């Protein structure tokens, strides 16, 4: 399992937090995702054999946010 911190732009309410949490945890290979509106970031635990960090960023961007 690998842990990564992703900076997220564009979150403006707790609904956004829920949406991004849902998008991330729906990806196979993601074990957990803690999204913080205040910190504008997500801490994600994932299996690098199953999903890449790039795929996490892509899923967040597809949901309409900036991710890096
Ligand atoms: Mo809040 Mo976010 O009203 O995608 S859900 S702005």
C-alpha cells in the first residue's frame, strides 16, 4: 500500500468533499481517501499494482477539480 497527498483546487463546500471521496473510493485499488476542504487536499492510500497516482489525479479532474 502506498500513501499520497494530492493538492486539490476548486472545492468550495462539504458536498465537493463527499463527491471527491466517492470518486476516489470507487476506483479499484483505493483503500481509503481522506479529503479536507480546509487543507484543499486529499490523503489517499492505494495499491500501486492496481491503480496509479496519475489515475487518481485524472479521476479528480474528471469530476471537475484541479489536482496535482
Ligand atoms: Mo458544493 Mo461542490 O454546493 O462540487 S458540492 S460546490
